[in-house]
C-alpha cells in the first residue's frame, strides 16, 4: 500500500480531499459567524457598560485632580494667613510691651 500515488493521498482521491476541505472550510466559516454573532449579542452590552464606566472614571479623576489643586491652593493660603496672624501677634505684643 502506497501512501502517495498520482491519483490518491492516504487512500483518498483528490476529489474526496477537495470535498473534505470544502466541508471543513464551511464548518469553520459557520463557526466563525456564530461566534461573532454570539460575541456581539452576549458581550456587546457589557462592552457598552464598561465604556460608560471608563468615561465616568475619567471624569471622576479629572474632578479629583481639580479638587486636589483647590485643596493645595487652600493650604497655601492658610499657611500664608497663619504667618500673617503670627506677625500681627508679634507686632501687637511689641506694641503692648512699649506701653
């Protein structure tokens, strides 16, 4: 028994191999189509919700950055006012000691 002859391969004729390849290709294409449909129907809503969550998180991060900047600026103002208050206290103390 020869594995390869001019008219057959693994005891199947070339037309039988063509039929097998055509059937396997058709099955692969149908499976690909079914998987893509299932992907869209099953995971489409999840993807939309995840994109909404992602957009919400981006907006939250932007607002958080702005709030941190405001807090930092407020801390700077507080420190400046605290220093001014200490300066006023020293000046008042100096004036009271002069009397």
